[in-house]
């Protein structure tokens, strides 16, 4: 048994949830917030048999796309006004951050 922890962008979470349901993969959804952009994320917790791990990873890979987004760097109080008026910079967001960890015991009550 493995525990898959998948952190995905909110934009991808509904499609991923539907695909998990279609594949008969039970998942718990948690609303989370990313630390870098402080944007909404969804974290999925999936307890799955070891032989289905690659299937779940494929579902995540196919439904969580990486995209480019413009963001403005934070303004620091110790800079001059002119330096603080920075231009938006493109960054890559989305996709999924996935952890696969062993499960010592699993119980359903």
C-alpha cells in the first residue's frame, strides 16, 4: 500500500477529481495554499495498492498541466519607489508536485 500526496493548482483539481472517479480511485481533497505565490491549491491524498501507483501517476500527469503566468515581484520597503515599480515576470505554475510514500498500515472503519 502506498500513499500518494499530489499538490495541484486549483484550475486542474476538478478535472483530476473527475478522472480519479472514472478510474475508481478514491481520493480525499484538501484545500491548501502555496507558499511561493500564496495561490490556492488542492492537495489530493490517495491510498492505493502498490500495483496501481503508476496508473494514478499517469492520471495526474495527463490532467495537471504546467502553464506560464505573469507575476509581479513583491515590493520591499527598503527600496526606492522607482525600483519598487517592477515589471511582471513570467513564471511556470501548475503541473503537480507528487509524493509517494509507503504505508505501514491501512484501516477503513
